[in-house]
């Protein structure tokens, strides 16, 4: 699809939301939402967390080859010693937890098979060290990385006082894989750069940076290599504060962006499965797009509910107000091998929803 066609998808979304198909009454615990071919039973509060643990602002999700589900959450300052990562089997039974070393920092998580073994890559946004960490599936550390060593992150003269220097912020939010075996890091809460690393963890490219123009980003919170067109993979960036999806060639050359606030509202991350692009949107919905990047359905989309959710963000700490079949703040989502979707929300008491595919 060319630049004009990609941007034109905004026109589809701007005519109004694709209505959510609800096949059970709203007050029932497991309503079915979606449209034909993409219908899901909502299983809210999935996962059996042991009594000695409690969720503290859930963030992201990844699955290993066996279908086990890994959830990150941000521990509170007054809860030192709490593990950051919890692991469940495919049925929601607790297996193990780890990650005390990056308590308060739990954010991005992705899992990749390298040779015969799987490894987890973490982006720990709010920790002072261990910004990027690679572990095995048991949480045993392979390596860690701190600030990037490159001109973009070097101290520089303060624009307001030349006698002082400022150090650009670095707070990475998510990681995705590159076809050559490397990986890409989005500095979503730092200086708004995208960073390409090779398979050995060496920094090879920095692009993006703060702004609203073509190729610039404001809170590149999540990203994914979209290879649905097999000979033309592109990097899709959830340019959250700009309320758009921005596309880049893998070398960092900008391609295009959707119209702000038209196709997506406040996109948090992206994944693909088959011909479908999955985008959890922090403004109370989970979106599915087809191969032409046109909306299939915005799951949970409800203007009145969204208005309530965004009113001071109070609802995120009021579980009794949460409605079956609706979302509060979807922060990440991932497909399993059967096409079910796990949705993890940015809410203070934690919330994981299994969207079980039923049609």
C-alpha cells in the first residue's frame, strides 16, 4: 500500500467508530464482543495470582513457545522486594515470578527464540540502571545495557545557561525484533528516539527524535516490524502523544503517518498475526486492522465510556466501576497460537483480560 492509501485510512475511521458487536447483555460476566470473523469472549481478571502477591499497575505481556504468559507490572516504592514479572501457564495457573532487581521499572517485555533457547528482553523504564535486560525464561540475566553511547545521548550545553550541561533523558518503553537478528528499542519516555541494535547488542542506528513533523516522534511508546507484505517489511511505531501510527523503513527512513486522532487515539503498542495488526489503545479500546491498514473493529469502543475513563483517569483505580466487555487503559496485547488475545491494562490494581476467540 502506498503513502496516500495509508494516510487515507483516517477517512474510514473519521466517519465514526466501527460498532462493537455485543452478543450478551452488558451485565453478564463474559460478554462476546467483535465482528464476524473476529469475535471474542471477554474473560476479565485472568490469571490466578497467589495470595502473597498483588498487582501494582500491570503493563505488558509476552508468550513463550509453550504458551506460558509473562506479565510485567510496576512495583510501588513502598513494596520493595516485589517481583516484577509473573508467569502463568496457558490456563492461568501461576508458575513463577522474578525481577526484584528492577522493581518499580517493569514495562516492556518480548520473547524470542535464538537457536534452541528462548530469551526475554525487558525495557525497564523507570530504573536508574538495568534499562535493557536480557534473561532466559527463568529470569537469569544474560546481559544488561544502560544509556546508549552515541551523540544523541551525550551531555550538551544547556540552551538557557551555556555554563551548564544537560543530559538527554533515556527511558525505553518497548523492544521489537529486526529481520537481521537485531532488535529495535523505542525511547518512549525519554528523548523520543528509535534505536536499532545488531544481533550482538551493538548500537548501529538512531533515528526519530522529538517533534510532530515527518519522521519525528512524541512518545514512541511501542513498535513492531510489520512483515505482512513479505518483501517490504516496515517498522510501525505507536507515536502515542502525536495520536498516530508512523511508519519507517527498517533503516529509519520515514514513510508516512496516519492523521492524528483519526485512525488511533492513544496507541500503546503493536503486534501482527497473519494479516491482522493488533493495536492496544490506552484510550479504552483494542483495535484490529487488516492488511491494508483499514480498521476491522475497535474492540470495546464506546464514546460515553471513554469520556468517563478519561475524566481525570479516576476509573483506573476504581475496579468496581469497570464494565464487562469494556476496557479502561489497554497498555499491551498479544496473540497466542490459537488467535486468542491477552490484553494487559494500565490500571493501579492490575487487570489481564483473555479475549477468547469464538468466531
